[in-house]
C-alpha cells in the first residue's frame, strides 16, 4: 500500500506474471522440441541418439555451471571455453609425457583454478570490469593452447581415456554423470551454504552486501576460481570425448556456456539463476544441434535459433523485473 501523501504507488503484478517462470517455459520448449523431433525423425528416440545428445549436453552444461556463479554476482566469465581448451592440451601433453592420469588431472585443474583466481584478482583488486578481465584471459588461454600444441591436434592418448569418454554407467554416458554431479554440487553450494547466499547478495547489491558483513574479496575469488575449476573439468571431458588434444576445441564454448545459463533463467543483471536452469538450458542447446542434423536442416540455423532463444529469455527477464513492482504516478 502506498504511503499517505505519496505520489508513487506499488501495484502487485497480475497472476500471469507470477506464472512466467523461465525454467517452466524452458521445460515446455524441451518437451515441444522432443515431440516434434520424435515425429520428424524415427532416429531421435533411439538409445544411441539420446546417449549422443546427453554427451553433447554434458560439456556445455558443466561449463555453464561455473559460468552461472559469475553471472549471479552480476559478472561474466568469457574465458571458460578457452580455459577448457587449454586444459585439454595440457592434460594431453602431460599424459603423453608419461605422467600418471590422476596427477595430470590434478595439474590441469590447478592451472584452470589459477586462471580463475587471476580473473578474481583483476576484477576485485584492480577493479577491472569482468567483461574486460575475462576477455583478456580468454585470449591468453587460447594463445597458450595454440603455442603448446603447435597449432595442431595431438593424438596418441591411452585407449582408457577414450573408453571413459564413450562409456556408459547405468545406461547413461559417463560424461553425463559428471554433469549431474556438477549440477548437484552447484545447487547445494548456491542454495544451502553461506557462500551461496553471499553470491546472490553480491548480484543483488554490492554495497548492501558489504554493509551486511559479506567478505566480497573472498566471495569474488571463490566465484571465479569455481568458474575456472568447472572449465577445467570441461577440458578433461573434451579430452575424453575427442581422445586427443585439439587447440580449437573451445572455439564456441565460451558463448555456449553463457547461453546455457541465460536460456535456463540466469539473469545477466545478477542475483538470479540456478544450476537446474543451466541443465535445462544446455539440453535445449544440445537438442537444437541434434535436431538440425536429424532433420537435415542447415546447421547454421543452430546459431540463429540459439540467438533467438537468448534474446527471448533476456526479454522475459526484463518483463518480469519491470512487472515485479509497477510504478504508477498519480496526477
């Protein structure tokens, strides 16, 4: 209710605006797409195709979980794809150098976390905009991957790595299970820990978060370190799936991770989003890619459709934000 004498009053949004839940809409989009593709292609609902779709979904989804943390704080991480690419090369080189696979994984992930921490330092200590800071590390990681690989693919990895990348557990791809674990970890951190509350608080109002006792330095560092960690995990997954080091493997993954988070309901203005939403967003993107192949549509349409979905979800976010409290001037 407005205060007496005030010339501005608040109106509650109507029932429709409460129902405009982005994740519900994305789930509806997935159902509609799957029904259409099941009718359009007899191969869509085959076990082989569904497993392939989930494998495609897994890498983007894992990167998207890390990206989500940065987006919720009102930031962005443009480097996740090229960090995954760099990890793909480092992991391949270290394994081929007769290092044990577990140690190679630890070293590769440590590099990814280190790059994430550099992003955090640039953003917090130097007050560099996240877009510029991570654009810089994106370029550095990409260049490092090309230098280390000589710009060519690196093969010769043990068959056990390929077996893991193409293997299944309980009927689902191994890579998909890594995504499921990542989603659960992300959701637990965001919903049930003090750190998660701090992440949302930073995205809502940085100054208010500081006044409330939030350690903004530590939170920013952890957010970008987590983004680096998930990017590193994605890089190991790329290696397992491709069975080689490919210095261009992260070419489109930077934007794909952002798209998965945005389509899944993460607000690019901060303070909103969930790991489950990232999961749904990544499934939408994998379904579009899979579907364009099955129904013989030019794959360039994938980029157009994904772009339209991003614009639609961001527009929906804007509409919901404006309808939360409608300001009506009295005349």
